[in-house]
């Protein structure tokens, strides 16, 4: 289970769990210490959390509400939610009756209480007709945010960036490496890999030139680390002599002006 800072990409917390556990199992216990730490250190800072439908659990909603953390969590589509959105669904059909080619979208909201919820909560939704299609796609988000429905949807869609962070962690820093038979060893290894990820993310954000800050670890390794060079020692300096035909020498010089 991973929690990232949505602005910087820093890995705030990582926990190794059994692969058979569902996403939302223990998510509230995972997030509560992190939210409490932010509340203690930054009491006036607003907190926002977003998660996909795997984290749609009443215990997580209540944990966020108890710690003054606004959330936007996707709900899995079901017949009841679609029924609540039927008016906007019909409005979209009417709006696209004469034009079935172009993209069209409708937003809305309603109060909803699932059987496992202790109280009703706000649900915002988006119904869209993709370009060149006649079918409608639905997105339902349960939220405590007070923004307009389209703004909540936009905020939630930023969660897609986390998939890139997770992919980089797994492919570039071996987050999924669990080669030991001991879970304790594997859990500690994950923490070391998480530290390596954060060190690189800080290095990328604070040291690299602007045109390189979006590049991934594999690219940075290729351009800056895996370079053949000759180290020449003198009384005062150590000089690295690079090949004059090195294709990435410009990037290396930008890092070492």
C-alpha cells in the first residue's frame, strides 16, 4: 500500500501487505497516523485525499472526516447510482440526438447512502459520450469537498499521476522485489527502496535542470550515471574527462556547471 504527495510525487508512506488482501482492508489504519502527523505539524494546512474505487470503504471515509481531511474517492458503478443520475443521462441523450459524433458530457450530484454507510454522503458524477460512440460512460465520486461537480472530477483525475509514480517505483526501484522467505526482510527492503525513490525524487526536483525534471530514473541513469569517464587527480582538483562524442554531455554539464 502506497501513499504519495500529489504535488511533488514524494512517497509519504509504504507498507508491505499480503497479496491476498483487498485494497481497502486496513486503509484507515494506514492513513490515520499520516493524517494525524500532518494535523499536528501543519494544523492550518488543508488536507485532501483521493483514491480509486478499491479504497471505497466507510472506515476510510470516517477516518478522513475525523481528521478533517477532504476526500474524493471513486465508487464502483452500479444500477442504483446510475438510477440516481438518470435525469442527466436523459439530458445527455437529448443533447446528442442530432449529433452522435462529437464528445459530450453532463455533470451532477446527489445525496446517497449505501447499506454499509452510517449516513448519507455527497456523490458527484460525470456522464460522458466519447467521440464517435453512442454509449455513455459513468464516473461516480463520493466526496466531502464543496467544489462544483466538474471541479471534484478534475481533482480526482489527477490521481492518474500516481500510476506513473507506482510504475517508476516498481520498474526503477524494485518495489515489488520480495525475494526473501521472511516477510520482515521484504518489508524492510521495501522501506530501503522507498528511501531510494525519495532521494532520487528530491535530487530530480532540486538539482536537475528544468528540461530534465520530468525524466524517469532509467533515463537519468543512462544520461548521467552510466557514462564512461577518466578521473584525473591533481593537487587541488579531481577532473572527470568524458568522451568528446558522449551523446549526453550537454545534460551532464548542466548538472555540473
